[in-house]
C-alpha cells in the first residue's frame, strides 16, 4: 500500500512537472513571437499568442505592416468576420487602439481586455462624435488607431456600402497617413465565433499609405474604398 501510494504521488508529480514545462515552453514561444510593446507584460504575451494563433492555425501569410516607428497612423480594413481585429494585431509592429461598438466593448468577460488595449467605445445611437474626438487626441499623441470603415461585417459579395466618413475626418484633422488593407481567405465569413474556429489560409493585402492632407473628404474616402473593397 505504501509503495502504491508513493507511486501515485510520483506519477502525479511527474504529470505536474511535464505540464509546467510545457507551460514554460508556451510562454517562451509567446514571448519570442511578440512584436509590439503594449506596455504590460501580460498583454505582450497575449500579443505573441495571437500571432502564433493567426500564423500557425489560420496560416496568415502577410509581412508586418510597415507602420512608422513613431507618430500617429490610421489602420483600416474590410470587415468580414470576428477574426479581423486579431489579424490586424498579428501584422502590426505597434499596439493598435480599436474603435469598437459600445455593445461589443461592454461584452461580459472581455471588457477588461478591451480597456487594457485602449479600445475606444463608440456609442452609435447617441454621441459617436465623442469617440472620434478621443481617437483624434490619440492620433495627435502619436498612437495608432484601427477601425473598420464599413461600419460592421460586410462581405465582398454584398452590394457596396458607403464607408463611414469618420475615417476621412480623422485623417484630415490629424494629418496622419492611412494604411488601408484588404483581408481575404477567412473561412466562416460573416460569422463571429465560426471564423475563429475554422482553420483558414489568410492573406492581408496592403498598399502604400494614403495621405489625405491635400485631398477632399470624398477623394480620401474613394482611395480608401478602392483598397478596402479589394479593388
């Protein structure tokens, strides 16, 4: 009985040791994969984990977005699934502050993360301009703002939808460049959870940054729409 008991404890200790070693390996892998400094160690580990998830599970085939080392910038893309924000984070060398619908920002279990990432909630029914002013201050402070100007999930096969004019307003008011991308290859398009669970082969196509300083708001929106829509 004593030997049996000792054997059981030894086996349990071995399992715990192996699990702990595997956990350390995962942490080291996440640390190595991390590319953006979010200012907090746990966010940097999550950044690395997200990059591993996007590149290995979803086979994301895109190089780092060539954002300036410092200074404000806008990152915009088409919005085809719930996976899209994670894809943008996975190719950014800098932290991204997302404009996010208030109802999503307040989702139970995720609000702490959205707040830690500096996401800016948008109250689309009452005062959306409040979020735009907060984003403008962030851009002027040298941060990178990310948003989906189609205003919600919109598939490439859907009829064209006018872009939200806030992206052009932010670019003109701040003078920062716009880095526009087109996401393709996501399985489970049109879905939130389904896109996260179905393995994909994804590419993010981007073009040289757009400067809207000398453009009208309509011209700025037109250039962004050409890229976002995959034109």
